[in-house]
C-alpha cells in the first residue's frame, strides 16, 4: 500500500515543478531587454552614420585626384588645360575649339565623368585659386562654403 502513496507524492511534485518551469518572463524583464536592445541599436546607428559622412568626403577626394590626373594627361597631349567653358567634358570628348584635334587622345582621357558622392557634378575652373586649375565639389549641401560634410572640397587644398 505504500506504493500508491509514493506515486501520488511524486505526481504532486512533478505537477508543482512543471508549473514553476512554465512561468514566463515578467513585464519588467521584457522592458529591460527592449531598452537594452534600443540602446545598442542607437550606438550602432550613430557609428555607422558618422562613418558614412567621412567616407563620402574620402570618395570625393579620390575622384578629384583621378580627374586631376586626367587633366594632366590632357595638358601633356594638347599643351594646355581645358578652358573653364569647355570644363571637364573636354576629358571625355574633344572640345570644339581645340587648336590641334589630331593630338587629342582617341577614346578621351576618362571614360565617364563621375558625380560627387552627393549626386552632383564636379566643378572645374581654370585658372584655379592657387594653380592652373581647380576641380572641386560643393559638398553635401551643393552650396558654396559650409563646414563638415557641407564644406567645399578643392583640388588645390588636397
């Protein structure tokens, strides 16, 4: 007769432990986890968006350097830099007022003119602020002047 009592006692313990194990998370625990995830997401977003601005400036500087090299090649072949009115388009196709068109490189000096990282065309001026020419980007705001990501990026400053 001791056997049914033992089974009864074991089944009560099993039922109690099952109930204890089935308790879920409390509302406070869930709120703490959500706050922690939100804080981590904010930190990651700040770091990613900060790096995006500096990478755009670095890409603009690299593009300007490539355009400077193409302009130097143009000058070596044609004995002069393109005029401001001819602009950077003179690197992809011969300008109409070219004195010796036979000297122009077949295929141009660059395949396609890049846009700056903010989707605007690079600007060109000959003579430049402190040299024979300037290739520049007006920055994220597309306006002259500015600070940070909105600052103008000039080839003469690189």
